[in-house]
C-alpha cells in the first residue's frame, strides 16, 4: 500500500474522530476550501463545507456519545471507501422529526471520500440511519396512538357515566332524548333531575373543546348542576348563577359551557327556565313554533353573572325541543348550514307528533346527503304533553 493511500485512510479516520468529538477546529482544518457533500440530511441543507458543519452541529444537538467504529477501509488513488458502524444515544433533542428516546441506536454507513492536496474535497454516503430513525418514529407513533386510545377510553367512560341511564316516566308526558357524538367522545350532555313536589329538572348543555378536557368539563358542569338543583328550592336562574360562580374558578382557558336549564311541573304544565348562552329552544303551539328566550352568558366565562328567568305553560298537545348547535351548524356539500329556519319549520310542522326528533334527523340526513362527515355532536331532547 502506498504512503499516499495510507495517509488518505488516516485522514478519513481523523475526520470521523473529530466528528464524534465535535472538534470543529480539527474538521475545519481537514476539509478543503471547496469541499462538497453529496449527502443531504435536511431539505434546506447547503452542500458546501458550512452546510456540512451545520449538519454536524444539529446531529450533536440531538445525539450524545457518538462513536464511529471502522469495519473496513479501502483506498485507491484519491478515493477512500469506509464502512462504519455508528453508535449514538438519542437523548438530547429532535432529529429528522423524531423525538429523543434516550436509547442508543446503531446504524451502518458507507462513506466515499475524495482527497485533494491533502484535504477532504468530497463526501458521499449511504447508510441505515434514516431507516433506524424511521423505525423509531413509527414506534413513537404507535405509543402515541395507544396513549390517545387510552385517553379516549377514559373520556368515553366519563361521558357514559354522565348521561342518564333511564328516561323519567311522567303520566301525561313524553320525554325523548337523542344523542350522537361527532367523534369518539363529545362535549354535549343532557340530564334529568328529580325535584321536590314531583317536579322535574331538564338540562341540555355543550362544553367547548374535544377529547378528555371537554369530557371532564362536561362531567364537572353536570355534577354541579345536579348538586345545586337538588340542594334547595333554587330557581333555574339561581342554579345557573351559582354553578357559573363555581365553574369560573377552575375552567381551563378558552373553554366554557352553554346550558339551558328548565324545571317542569307536570301537574300544571308550567315550565320555568333560564339560559346560559345556549341555542334557543322551540315550543310548538297550534299555529307554529316560538323561541323560548332568556338572556344569560355561558357558564365559566365571568363571575357574578345573572341569568334571566321566564315561564311558559304547556297545554295538551304542546311540545318543546331542546337541542345543541351540532344540528343547526351541520353543512351540506355546498357549505350551506342546516340553520335555525329549518329547525323551526320542522317544529312548527311536526311538533304535535310523537317522533319529532326522528323527523328532524331524517330531514338533516336528507339535507347533508350521503358521505356526510358529522362536524359536531348532536343532542335533541323533546318534551311533549299528551
């Protein structure tokens, strides 16, 4: 072997020793002024010596304890071919979109260097580091999917426990709930509270957000409503005010709860109600449908809010529809919303029939067409006096 070939091999070994130690001065000395790399690790990486050094810095910002172990080297004329095993611990930072795991990885690499005037002028490489990192990334994605599935299972359990197991049976009244989440879990909820003197509390609400946070806020709001409503003879407006003051101290940022709460006296047909920023229910009369209006801010936004309270008497044949915004905000393929006018028209036309909720959903499915991807949870609660 010529002394030139031996020198070139030693030069390459020194370069990798400097790379392992991140000895920038030594690398600077060994690279030719017009050094060119043919290996592009990052989309924006420059292929000159500055880009090569920057890539080395980014690598060492992600990996510690880097070692290049030479397996075989061949030198001929101005070329050196080296086969390395690269060991490094991925514990410092993200690299190629892969988060650090703290584990040592080993990869194989073949480098071809061209030597000119005693300096390294070109570098080409082929290795398994990309494959190794891809396997690591797939493993991280699998773990993340499992974590999300576990989170969703927790949210499902919370939500199922928050929905009533049974629908109250009241002589002369029909109560029909319908609930359809857009995803595995949702922020909508409905509930019934048995109150003194045979009265019944009814609530439909919607917690903003998705997943476990929305499920937790929903469960918290429902529990507070139930506890405050049953505690004493609070009116609907007082119940919402007290629940709001409790929620506002612990509500996560950018979250709130809209809620319509009503108390039904089944004997007189009186329905007293208050609204915390929820979509206005419709009451069906013989000549059409009217909104049940009452002013009030959503729960959990600001303390010391007051909630307007009103009352309506439901005569025989009269029905009320409570619903969430997933119904009115559903879009057809052209982007048009289902909208309040359609809901109101259905209540006016079908309000006397026992299956108002079913008719509404049939109308919705016809409107959105086949292949509809539900955008938000849909909750309907119909109350009808026989």
